[in-house]
């Protein structure tokens, strides 16, 4: 994940990786969303993740991505603990919908237009969705404190999504990214070429419309490349506020890079000791520079 690469977290916290100078080129935002699928008979009494207490949650073992999503949506937003729900361990993503269809779980994590959602909807249980209301400011504060990648999204595409949509929490569907070393002229030319021919590109595949310029998340948690910014300025999409946000993200990466160099210079041979030292150095450096530290352990 580009965000964890920037942060030097999870696999990027290993000695042969470290924090990466990631840059966004484009993001994609279609009308589908990631979210919590729930049985329709239970959905009548579930207006937000706060109402999930007592239900059975499919928990995919060995999947940090899904575990992180559940921690954000159920624990952080809902203000619950794993003791407030029943954790149903399953061995994989596909097994989560199997548990749901077999009435062994009430809730599982997926996307609104996934094949798993279609399978679940066609089963005897049917399918509904857990809203994440935008008006619940405490929920959203806690979600973003646990993982700043989450964005507010009105889902309008997918299985059993009403015409008016559902307020949900999601990520960009896709991110085209590179590193800071990539040539500004190359990135600019790529972005300009895409938008100069976007009418044709957007017809090439069902979801390419999500790359449209007016769907870009220009204030995301990873900085945009200067070449992309040049195009956005020409298109009238960039402003001083966005530039200040981008500059702060670049500064964050510089702080992480310096902390990594200092940790590596300690020549810690044991992998576990190195991991601990890096986590501690990373937190200390970010906090000293005035940055938040949503991801502290992995």
C-alpha cells in the first residue's frame, strides 16, 4: 500500500525497505465503496457501526488490510471492543461470505460491487449495508485517527444500493503512483495525455470514469508528484491550500527518511530489535516535528 510505504510501516518497516518517497500521479474514485455488509433483517436496527454490538463479525485471519478496516469501522467508529461483538475467524476473504451465507456470521467486509456481494445477495440471507453517517463527527474523528486513509463517500453503485446512495467510509479504488525521483516532465506528459484523450479512455473499461479530473482526491494522505501538480494548476484545480497540504506531506516524508537513516546507522543486527527501534524512532521523530502518528505498531 502506497500509504504504508510512505510511513515505513508493516512490510516497509523491514531493514531492506524503509519509508519510501511516494508520490501520487492520479487517484480513482468510482461510485462503488468498501464497507460492512450485513443481513437485511438485522440492518433494520443498525443505523451506524455503533449498533453492531452483539453481532457476529467475519474476521479474516492473516489479512492486515481487512483487520485494519474492521478496527477502524467497528472499533474506532462504533466505540466498541472485540468483547462487544462475536469474532468469527475465517481463513480467507472468500470464506467470510461463506460464513455469512451459512449463517455463521452476520457482518463481513467487502465492496459494494464485488463478486462476493453478488453471491451473498443471491443467497437466502440477502444483503444490506451498514451506513457510516457523515453527521457522526465523533465516529469520523476516531476513524481518521486510527487510519487517515479513510474518506467519506456516498456509495451509488453496487448490490442493493438505493438511488439516493448510502453514506459510507472508503478508500480510493486505485492509485497511480511513483516516487519523487521520477521526472516532472514525464509525469506531466502522462497526466496530460490521459486527460487529452479521456473521452476515449473512460469508455475503455467500466470503471475508468473514476480517474476523471473532477474526481481526484487532491488533499489525500500521500503527496502528489510535481508533474501532476503542474497539470492540475493548468486545469485550474490546484490552489494555495492544496499546495500547503502537499508541502506538509513532503516534509513528513523527510522526517521519516531522516529517522530511518539514524536507525539504520545504529547497525542493529537482530531483526526484532531493529523493528522495535524503528517503531520507537519513527514515533519520536514524527511527534517532535508536530505530526500525528496514526499507525504506531504492526
